[in-house]
């Protein structure tokens, strides 16, 4: 170890590895070279390591970057456009019409970069997205340095992006080819929901996913109305329909999964699907409380997402992690339902597992890539610090995230964004506000 020169050595007061629930190392350091964590060692040993840069964080927690398992990044430009209404009223009355007027390549690029900046400042290092104009999303992720999963939305009806389901699929595969070989960009197939996608299209998605080795990302069982509609139209609940179509597999990331029977929870577990839990969006749209403790007990892999800024209205994974723990407790009337360490694993390693990258990220371990964040616990609001895991989940705010690295690259240092221009993004956001208001 002594004969190596590291790119970066980061020493912190605490380190939460997420390798084991509850594991906290005190006064330890990460030694990073070529974007990879090469060693985790006591601070006293790390002090003498040759490195291009030493960063000493005396009052901070080091932990893996947060993984946002479900989002619509470009919709930051629609934040606050329509609030306090039911999902279908919100979609059909406001969001879809606004998208029809404005969504195109530059809207997605500008909105996604704005979202990336917000997510970096909240400690998010990976986003699993779902939207349109996929090349713009990929370029935004590369510009920001965020690990980006580009979900290619598929619908039966026309939008600004495509006309038919086959058109969505062909455009998705064409744009994917442009970014093959980019390690931080991965394309997924994202059929929107059972109520917007036909049986034939779902079958095509399953075939393509197997042929191209792609993940599938879909809204499923988000509302009770969705389930009722499926029973009327298909004479079965959505999950049963998707099972018959071959969609249920470890490739599937099911967003929301709020309205589930015990049998459906077992079905999800037996097929190895992952669930993206979106507590704020589910609460704000009054969709319901997802049975997260029951899913976890059954062995379902559950991660956490923010959903889009138009239905949240912020992309704050620390806040979502806190809410995931609290909502599970009040939903079951059991204060032990989802402990802080479990919630933190959901927001990190479980998300990585869902995306098939848990061998690369999601925890702090020698050999994994250095997707790392630091949270400063010196603030009055987090004093005194008895248990750093409890503090990260229940007490710390996004404004205390001080440093962010993805694959060893610094995206933020001492709250200053390093890959994106904050002033330019604010100006773009204001420009889009004027355009959207003028066409309402």
C-alpha cells in the first residue's frame, strides 16, 4: 500500500459502510485510485499514505451515495405547476397538456440538468429515470457526472416524442446505440403503466429486454383506481396480468406498488422483482401507504425514489429515506417496522441491487467504485451525535451534504457544484417558467 500514490484519501469522523446494517467505523479513511475504493483503514494509518489529495472531515459521516430508484428528472421544469389533486386529474388536466406544448430535446436537457444539480446537492449519485428524448437525458447525466439510468418511456398514444408504441421502441433502441460504452449511462425499457400499455406492447418489451439485456421500469399498482380499471377491462388485477405476459422477473423495477394483497407480495418476492418506494409522491397524491414492512419481510428488494418534482415537489433522497421509515411505522402502528439502518440500506444498496450494479456501488467496500457522499453533523440541528445512522435518517437535512463523489470524481465540494453552473441553471429555469406561463 505504501508504494502506491492514491488519487484521493478521505478521512472522516464516522463511516457508514452499509455492508452490514448498523456498521459504523470511527475515524477511518477511504483510499481511492482510478475511481475505485482500494482500501478502508484507520485514520492514523491513512495519514501517511501518498496521495494527490487528502481530505479531512472531522465532523462528517462518509457513506455511499444515495440511489434514486424512480424519477422523472426533466419534470423539475413543471415543479409546482399543479398541486393538491388526484393522480389522474393531475395528469390529464395539467401535466400531459403542458408536456404536449413544451417537451422536446432542450426541455429535457435543461430540466434534467436542473434536477441533477438538486440531486447532487442532496447526496444522490445514481438516478433511475423515466421520460422522453432519451439522448438529452443521457447528455445531462454525463455533463453532471451522475450515474444515470435512462428509462425509455413507452405508451400507446402519441406525444411530442413518438406516435405509436413501436415508434417509442425503435427510437429508444436507436438513441441507446449512441451511448453504448458510456459506463455512467445505462438505457432501460420503461413501459409507462398497465393502464397505458397494451398486452402486445408488454410482450414486445419482454422480448427486447431479454434480447438486449435491459432492465424494465414501470409504474405498477400506484392507485386503487388503477386496480379497479384493470379488473373492469382485463378481469384481473394488474400484477396478475403482467405475470401472464412474462413481465415479472428480476429485470423489473416496479414503481410504487401501493395496493398489494398478501398474495401479490409473495408473487413479487417469488419472481425477484424490485420495488421503488416513493413515499412523498404517494402521500401528496393520496395514493396510499405501500406495505413496505410486509414486502421486506417476504424478501422483496425495496429501494427508494423521489418520483418527479411535479408530484413531490423536491428531489431530496434524505427526506424520502426519513419518510420511508416513518410512514412504515405509522402504517403498521409498529415503531420497529423499518429501523433507520434498514431505511438507509433501502436508499443505497437495495437500489444498487435493483439496478444490477451492487457489485460496483451501493456500499463502501474495497473494490467498489467510489460513489461517496459526506454529511456534516457539526450543525446545531444535529448536536449531539450519539448514533450517526439515526442522525442521517432522522435528523440531518440535505443542506448538510457537503461533498459528493461519483467514481472518484468530485461533483460537489463544501456545497459548491463542480460539474454544473448553478447560475446558468437558475437562468434556464426562469426562462422556461416564462415560456410555460405564457402558453397556459
